[in-house]
């Protein structure tokens, strides 16, 4: 499983890069996906922190329950791949 996760961090951004090179509409799709993911990711994180502050919970393990939220993990995973994809574009454009 660890190898699969590491490989997807390399392969998926490369696939995204080549797709956007051949079809411009993929750029828009990838960018919109990143915007939606950032909004959802940020909202989930801020709501979790707000709950901890509101409940006056001092145990650090309570904030870690955010990692049990599949939507948080999905959007965070996409943002990670998207950042690598954008770094590939920047590196090639500057090269």
C-alpha cells in the first residue's frame, strides 16, 4: 500500500500534466477541482478546530479525528497531487 501511495504521487501528476498539454479543457477541470477541494478541505479543518475550541477540549487526540473524515482525506490528497502537477508545469516552463 505504501508503494502504491508513493507511485500515485508521481504518476498521477504526470498524467495530469500530459492531459492538459493535449486538451486545454483539462486545465480548467484540474483548476476547478483544486478550488473546490481547497474550499472543502479548509472548511472541514476550520469546523474541526472550532468544535474543539467551543467544547474546550484540551486533548490533542481530538483534533486527530479529522483524519477519519474521508472527504478531508480525499480533498487533501487531490490538493497534494495538484501541487505536484503545478510544480511540474512551473519547472518545465522555466526550463
